[in-house]
């Protein structure tokens, strides 16, 4: 395969430098290994002193003329005296009555000490080497580091290339060693303690038998003081290590190894509070976040502090993610979520961590089992992440949020409908915080998916093919996008406005897919979504025809059966149970819904100059329907004066409003072609003072009172059940059961 131009240029100009750097690093490692081997060999074979120690005799004076002195002693010594040991041989210094032994260096110590990725799990204790060795190593490290700094100044482009493709050549281990200098002192403190020179720091040492350190209140208090007063990085590292152990304290896996163990609940709570509340302050102190007036944040990635704090940040966020998956207490969840807010600017360069955090927070936000305050705290994290991030992260967050919304809307009951509305309202706000291009792209993609599902269901001749559309997830998705467009497509110049037509067509197709009485509740839900969209965007959507189809069905034209069922709650139902069909209870409920939705549709245009022409066809059709259903012959009419009276009242209000508009229109002086005059018609009159407007205001007030009474009754019922110890499962009327296949038109043919 032919080489690329870039590869040839690299081989010509930079390859020799790369090879030279590799040789230098290899030679450096060999020198260190050879030095350690020489030191250990001198101790074992010659019994010589450790580096940095002076050779002394019993009286503390220097031993001179070793060969001569020992030669004189052996000259006057007999064979018996020689074997009886009547002379002294120089030995290593003794400590506590035992000879001091130097451990042999292990083969894998060099590989562990150099270039390893920083991990905030318990660091292995590196044996071998004393102070003189470490001094030499530090000198070599400094020299190598100076060479790398010179390379960065002379050839920054090549240095950047090595950073991306050959990080080991730049001595990644040097940065890690510098960042973890405090951790490297820990094995030295342990070694010094064995020799009797270490300070009293027993709370941070491992106990005998290989057991973990048991964390105490005193240790946590010491860390708290160091972090709050000095913003100590060393204390912050220890807190992060302990917090990692605390996050996994409930895990049953035995193979996890952590530096600390926690058994006291009080210590656990104090550590959790310290890690969640004060660790972000350490980041802010050592590497402040720069925020502009428009909300953009910047963290200097070239700062040396960022390299030091990077591993600390990764460990902290990993522990938070694990904690979010296992917490159930509402207050602790809120505190954990709040602690992530100041860490978000530092996370933007770690794409994988951002994705994992977005998924974990979205899972909490979309779970109906969490309290409302907890879900709001989760949404604040998503909102902050959307505000400060770039286009790629924003798009990923929007997709994750929408997937969480769809997943959390599988079932809807009277207990979860409030949470669903909270989710849809809060999620729709995010689309207004991102770039218009990102908002349009994501919205277009998901609306197109809904259209594909609808098309598949239309062409699918299987018995249950419609269930891909007639479910709560699909209904909530259409309602969610109507909220998004209602909030962000109001302006005629908005990028989102072209999506209104697509969403309306998909929604109208969905509500007419199965035109049977069983799915009239679903039709009402989708009609309300379109009404909201029409009201906020001032877009005319023909909704009178789908609503009149409900009145023209056999369910509303024929006499119902008497029933004692309680009224169906249309707000949490998308299908009517089989027992409700053809009953007076169901017919009354449908009549109320049709009257309410028709009046809400016409009140949007009650001040329009063309209202008489808009309402005339519907008024004629409603009068014809009333004439048919009021027939008194046997087998004719619906014999339901309640429904018929509601429709008759609506017709009267429509006629009164049309008459008022005609009177005002007859006095105007502008022609229909004058756009400004048409749009300003009846501008001084409030819609509430119109005949139809006053009727709708009274309807809304009565509906709010009924909903309030129903909510109070539901709460009292829940309290009574809790008091009696009865769980009582809530009947879900919105789902489509497998055993209840659709009974199409069971005598429900159109006349």
C-alpha cells in the first residue's frame, strides 16, 4: 500500500527524533536497573553499608587499614582460636537487636513506578531503594523533564504529535509521579516507622494481617480542616480514596480492594458530606473556572494543575456515578446531584464521563419512583450541562433526555401523570437552550421516527400492528413535541417553525388510525396537543372534523345501556375498557369531552373576522345531528338529553358569537385585502367578553373545581389505605392488554 504524503514527511523529518527518544528512555531504565542491582549485590556479597552511611567500628571511629589490621590479627591467631570465633567481622548496623536487611528489587517495580496511569484506588507499596536512590532518580527525572520542556519550546508541533500518538515517550510517568508525590511518600513513612523514626500517624497506616484502614472521626475531621482552611490537595486525594470506598460499601463483590474501610454510619455520613460539598471547592481554588457573560465556561487544559487534578476528577465522578445507581434516600440523592454542578466545567474534556453522567442523571429524572424535588435537582444538572457544553455534547444530552422521557412514559396512572407533565415541560425547555441548528436536527429526527412508526402501522395488516402507535409512549411523544414547538416555534422566523406541519400531519394520522369508540380517549389526548400548538403558534389546524366524527359514531347516535360504573377518567386513559362501551356513563363522558374540545377550538378564532364562515359548516352539521338523535320513534335517537343539551348549548354560543362578529364586521371600512386591518379586527375587545369566550371561561372554572375535588378525594383515599395497611393496586386503564384484542365496530357502523 502506498505511503501517504504525511507519513513520508514524518519519516523524513521526525522519525529519527522519535527513535532517539526511545533509545534514551530505554537507556535511562537500564541505568536505573543496573544501579539497583549493584546496590543489592554489595549488600549481599560484601556486607557493605547502605548508600549514604559511613562505615564505623564498635567505638564509633572510622575503620582504617582494613587489610593490614585484619592481617595482623590473623597472623597471631591459632587454628583453634580461628574456629572459635575469637575475632569480630564488620557487620551492618543493627536495629532493635536485628540485622538490617535490604529487600531485593522486584522485576516489575520499574514498570509500576514509571508511566502508569493514575488510579485513585489503593496504590501499591513500592519496595526497594533508599533515600540516596530516590535522590538520584529525581535528578534523572529532572534532567529528562528539562529535555522535554526544551523540545516543547523548539518544536511545539512535534511535541503535540507525541502527546497524541506516543505519550509514553514524553514520560507520562513523570507527570503522574509529580502529581502523586504525596502518595509516594506513604511507603517511605511506613518504612521509616518500622525503623522507629516515623511520626505518629497510625490512623492512615494499614493494620497487621493485611486488613484495610478503618476510617475514624478524627481522620475525617483532620481532612475537613485541611480542605476547608488550606484547600490541601493531599487531603483531597485521601478523601477521594475514602469516598470511593464509601461508594462501594454496599457492594457484595469481594475482589474490590480499597485503601479504607468504613463501618461506622456516622463516619460514613461525615465522609459523604465532606466529599460532596468540599471537594468541588478544592477544584475551584486550584483551577478556577472562567465564565463569560453569555454563560460560556473555560478551563485551561494546558495548566499543570489540570494534569494533577484530572485523575482526582475522574475518580470523584466515577464514585458519584456508582452512588447514583445505588442511592434511594431522597435527601442524599439531591445532595449528590447538587455536588456535580460545580464539577461540570471540568468534565467537558472527558466525553465518556459526560455521557455516563448524562445517562445516570436522566435515569433519576425520568423515574416515577423518585420524589419531585429529586427529579428537579436532576433536571438542573442536565440544564447546566446543556448550557455550558459544546454542540456535540448538547446533541447527546438532548437525545439521552428524549430516550429517558420515552422510557419513563410506558405506563400512565393518576399517580404518575403529574410527574409526566413535569418531565415534558422541563425537557422542552432544553430545546430552547441549544443552538437552533441542533434543536431543529434532533426534533426533525425524532418526529420523522414517529412518522415512520405510523406509516409502518398503516401498511401492516397484522391483527395487532396498530399497537406500535396506540400506546402511551407514542401519545406522550407527540404531546411532548407539541410542547417543544409551542415553546420555541412561536416566532415566524424560528428554525423550528417548519416542523409544525410535519407534526400536525403525524398527529392527525395517528388519531384517525383506528376510528372506533374504544380509542376515543386517545383521540381526545392528541386533540388537546394540537389545540395547544394552534393556540401558541397562531396556526389554524382543522380539528372540528375529527371531533364531529366522534358525535357521528354509533356510540353516540344510539341509545346507551344503563350502568352504575364510575365516570371514566379521560386524563389517564387512551382506551376505554370493554365494559364501558355502549353504556350511558361512557356516552356522557364523551359528550362532555366533545363539547369542551369544540368550544376550545372555536374560541381560538372567536375574534377573527372570518369566524361566521368558519363556524357555519359545523353549526349546520351539529343541528342536523341533534335532529337525528332527538327522534322519538322506536330504535331511533340516543335518548340522552344530557348530551343533547350540551351540544345544543354549544350551537347557541356559536351562533351568538357569529352574530356579534357579523355586526362588527359590517361597520369596518377596510377591504379583505388589507392585512393590517384584518389582523387588528376587534383588537380592543377581550376574548373573555365574547359570547363564546365567556362560555369557555365558565367551563374551565368548573373543570378546575372538579379536578380539585377529585385530587382531594384521591389523597384521602391513599391516606385511608395507608392507615388500614392496604396497598391497593391502581387500575391502569391506559394500557392495551393482550387478551383484549380490538373489537372493531361491534355494531358501530356509521349511518
